[in-house]
C-alpha cells in the first residue's frame, strides 16, 4: 500500500526503539522545527533512526482555466505544496484560512481580474505581504504596465514554457 502525502515533515523510524528514544527524538525534531525558517531544509539523524525535516514552500495558483490549474499542479507538485482556486474571490476566501509562500495569479478572470484581486490582497493586513507573481497569457504592453503598477513581485507569461516558469519561481525563492 502506498499513499502520497504532502507534508511539511517527512520522516521514518527504524525500529525497534524504546519509548525514551522515541520521545527524545520527537523533542529534537520539535526544537528544530521551532528554529527553522519557512522553506529551510533541516536534516536530523542518529545511529538508531533518522528523520529528515523538509518543508516545501506553499504556492497558491489562481486561474479560471481548469486546464491551466491542472498543468500548474502537475508542474509544481513535486517541489511545492500546491493549492489551486478558480477565481479572485476564491483566492481571498482561501487566504482567510491559509497563507501560501507565493501566489501565482492570472490576469484575465471573470468578475474580478488579477489586478483587482491583487489590490484586495494588498489592502488586507493579514495577507498584504504575501508575494504575488502574475502568471498569465496577457502580453499586451499597456495591460502589462497596468499590472506592474499594482506592484507584483513579477510577471510570467504562460507561453514561456514549463522550464522558464520553474526557473522564475525557483529564482524568486532564491534557488
């Protein structure tokens, strides 16, 4: 039986271990988790059993196109914890209970476009600091300039290709 799990903590225990060994290991992990920064990878191991604490960065993809959402999920799921929503309003609702490390935001969406969505994100004190990259097919110079006036952290064209999108995200995270 195999189940894929998206988690901030991934680990294993080589058994048998005593209860004391297990509890001491959990304390070590807890202390490491309190000290680490988001996205930082910490490796813990000893002769009895080892753990690797690996925190994946969390990305929220906002796009009204289900094909694009699926493509982005498939492109990013191995390296990031990916959530997807289909509208600006869904994005704002999502942010009420979860804070991603990055939002990839489409420009053209019905009801509330990307610029309007980013404006509402920036007006809310609880999530005004979340970085946003536009990920869109809009390449019209005037519309791009309008989007850049809302001060996103970047602008990626969807037709740039998978490798370019990954590279832009990795460079944003300092990779």
